[in-house]
């Protein structure tokens, strides 16, 4: 079973979220906290809801940068593995700092476009009321 959980930890005065994301595949799991605006998460959700738009389609949610001058880096990317529709959600996380703070994770959660369409739809609904975490699960294909 694959899953992604989104939880708003804190909301800034300007509406920016401190967002906790937990991703779990049948073999890997990771947790990352990042900062982003609701409209960034909404754009990602809308892209997922309409995924894929072509053979080279991808939908990306990204925060921070791979440049070590940034505090951290986070990326989730949905993309097609095969033209037949097999897809994956890539989870990439780098938390910079000295041990025990430092952490890195990079893995893939397989799925079908319909799984990611449903995730997008649920994220859009959840963004109207983020008081409770959103847990989304799908089968491992």
C-alpha cells in the first residue's frame, strides 16, 4: 500500500503553511516539513486532478532548492513511467543541518493516473478545511 499524508502544522500571518508531508511506499517511508503557500499546493492538486496531459506529462510541487545555501529542499513529482498509464509519484527530501538534524530521502511510489487524479481532487477539497490531516492511500501496482 502507498500513502501520502498532508498536515498543516502552522499558518503564518500571510497565510503561508508549515506543511508536514509523510510518504510511504511498500518499501520506503519519509517525513518532511516545509513552508509553502496554499495556492502552490492548490496548483499541484489541480495538476494532479488533470494528470496526465500528454506522454511527457509531469506535475511538480517544489519548495526550497538543491543549492546548499537554502535551508532545505522538497519535491513531489507525478509522472508517467510508460505510455500505457503506469505512473509514479517521486518523493525527494533534503533537510540540511548537523546530525542528528540532517536527513535525505528519495524514492518513488508507483500508481496509476486515476490514483493521482483522486489525490488531486482530495487535496482540493482538503484545502477548504485543513484542521485535520489528509491521508490518501492507493494500491501498489
